[in-house]
C-alpha cells in the first residue's frame, strides 16, 4: 500500500482500512505469541501500513496538502579553465604565480603519533623482565 494510493481514498475508507490493519496486527501478534507465525516481517509491514494511514488522516485533519514535484536537475559541472601562459616582451613564457600555487595542492605531513599505550591489564613478558 503506497501513500499516493491512500491520499486518493475517502476518509471513511481510510478509517475502515485502519481498523482492518489494526485487527490484522492483533492477529499477527497473537500468532507470534502462540508460535504459529512463520514470517515475522509481516508484523513490521502491517505496522508501517498503519503509520501511513494515520499520517494521511492527520494531514487531512491539519489541512496539509502534500505536493510532489519533479526533482530538480543538477547544474552541469563547471568547465575547467585552461592554464594561461604569459609571454614577456622578450619572448619568455611565465606562469602566473598565484595560479601555479593553486594548481598544485600542498600536502602537509601528518604529525607522527606515538604508539598507543596498552590499557591496564597484564604486563607482557618483556615488561616484567
């Protein structure tokens, strides 16, 4: 049972389905207690159905209208810019310093950590000697 299907139904039919779903849940719990229930996942499915029905009923009481919209398309990824070389009057090509630094990521070295001390417990043979 999907929420879209439930939103189309009238209030009387929703309350009827809620009543039957609660009765079914009661019977499933009884079968579980007696040991006759083979598929335990039915209990969870019925509980979710009850929650869906109650949600639709509550939305109607509060006057909430749910509008489903088509998902928005993601913008196209930005194009990468080409490297620009500057040519001096003398004919030498240079890269701008700011762009050269930004293009090459600088990796910082992680601090060297000491090995963790063992928690309180038995001492190893090496520590006893």
